[in-house]
């Protein structure tokens, strides 16, 4: 079976990138406005704001004092093992494997970050294509490791809805004093006038600890992130390493 996607989704994403290049940052900021409103207002008002800057080498970027290095992505079709909680026969799956290094040069520390994401064709692929939106299922597993420990992120959801995942210390790395499990919100849609649902032109992800958001990022150029001033440095790095990985994982979070 052929893996189908709504016809204009990829075109729309490429058009946004082209518009940013031609019209400048102000056009991109306008596209990101809806996503920014979805981010916790307390974090936006009081957290440290970071914006993408050109990195020291091609295909790298900087976020404030942090650097993203050695990004690589591999794609596979119909993987042998499904990451989804429920098996569904006859629905093709694409798998993406991501690796990157998130570095904090001022701390002489780097986070080796690896992610595997699977995208499974929706049961209503024909209807979704007609509506010009994706409803494919996605499953994501990431691991962030440095000299201070390892953490894992897991999530499963649908591109037709906002969904959540969990960030927690890895089972083989848990130690006293480490932060517990944080909730990660993947924001792809918003409501207008309480009844009209619209896709966000730019997706956003935010990490919540209890009721408060402690880190967030808009997943389009120019990437913008916010981190709580209350987070210890190690947890800042960990949060940003995950957010950057989700930005680079080509699983469809940026399709809008």
C-alpha cells in the first residue's frame, strides 16, 4: 500500500520557509503568533527567551549560549518493529532515526540525543487528504544523555490532535535528587471562538512541571525558545536538547 499524505501540506511548509527568506523575520513572526499564544504566558513573560542564530558550521544552529551539532536523520519504510501500543494491519509505517549533539560550551558539557519516530497512515487517509490535513498516528522515543545522567521521552498521538508525552530519568540512570516525570505538550491545533478548530501555522512544544510550563519552543524558523529562570542549568540543557530534537525529527509536527 502506498503511504499517502494531504497534497498541499509539504508545499505549505516549503512556502512558509520561502516567505521567511524573502520577507524576513517579521513575516515569520506573524506566522508564529498563534503558536506563541498557546505557550504558557507566565513562561513567556518571565522566562529567558532564546532565538535561533547561525551556527559555527553548515546545518548547525545556536540558541543563546547553546550549540546544535552533527545532526543526522535516516528514514526507513515498513520497519520490522512497531512502536505503537496497538497493532493495525495494512497501514504502512515510516520510521525516522535522528541523532544530534546539544552542547553547552560554557559548561563544557554535551548531550548526545537520539530519537526514533514512527508515522503510521491514518485509517481515514482519504478523508484527511480531501480536508487537506493529516491524521496519521505518530510514536516518538528519545534519549538524552550526558555526564550527569540520561533521560527518556516517550509519546504517542495523532497529527490531527494535540497530544502529550512524558520526560523522565532513564530506568538505568535514575538517581536520588533527579527531577521526576515532566509532561510534554505537543501543540498542533487551536480553537477559535470556542467552536472552530484550526491548525497552527507553526507547531509548538512545551514542557510542564505541575501546572507551570518550564520550557517551550516554536518549531519553525526562526526557532524561538523560552526556559524558566528557576530551572537549574542541567535541566535547562536537558529541556532544550529535547525540544531541538523534536524540531529536527521529520515526523510531521511542522506540517500545520
